[in-house]
């Protein structure tokens, strides 16, 4: 097996501390690939948001709700920088795409950072997502993400892996 010592992964879930997909990816990366991987549950859904869920979901889609403060986003960016994360993966549903785009604008300038999107939004709307990531994982991600990490670790190209769309305009591929 190729050494993954220089790869540090952060998997992020929005408003979902159960996040079974993120937990499964995390477990696969650690147990099967011996990767330094962490999970971050960004913004657990508040009581107020739950009480008016449908109204706020509509606002999430339009970007009219400010569901994360600039300080909270900066804390995420600072965490990525201070922990020298090399790959950050987001599990994304459609109603959180506007929030993710705000975060992406802050993460994109970090040198050497690769951004991977997975979940419903990239699988259902890859054309809308590809400009906001280096890689989109379409469909199941456990084997696909493991292959991506192995490609990075071995220095091999990662532009023809199954289940991935690649942002060919990105300089980080």
C-alpha cells in the first residue's frame, strides 16, 4: 500500500450530526486506507430552524438566509489552515449549496488544498457544482474517495477515476 502520511482529510457535513455518508467515508479512509481523516459537523440545526424548517429551506435555496456568520466560516477556514488539511470533502444537499459557495470562496485561495464535493447536490446537479470544486463524487463515494487518495499518495493522475467529475480548469489537479 502507498503511504498516505502527507495526506490529511477533513470531511464536512452541514446541519446533520448523524451524517451516515460522512461517517462511512471517514471509517473507510481510516480503517481501510490508514489515512489521517477528521469529521466536522458544521452548524448543527438549531431549534429555531427546525421550528420553521420549510420556510427556511426555501430561503436556503435562494441564498436569502444567512445561515452561517462570517466568523463561523472563518473558523472553518482557520481550522483547515492550522491543521494543514490537504483534501476537504463536503457532503452537500441542494438547500445548502448557497452556504457552501460562500465557504468555497474563502477556502479556494488556500495553497495546496483540494476540494471534493459529494452528496445529493453534486450527483443531481453536477453542471452547477463543477465550478466550485476540484472533484465531484457522483454516486457512492467509499471506493471512489479511496482511489482518489491512493492516486494523490502515489503521485498518479486522478483525472480518470470512476465516479468523479474533474474540474479541468483547476490548478490543483
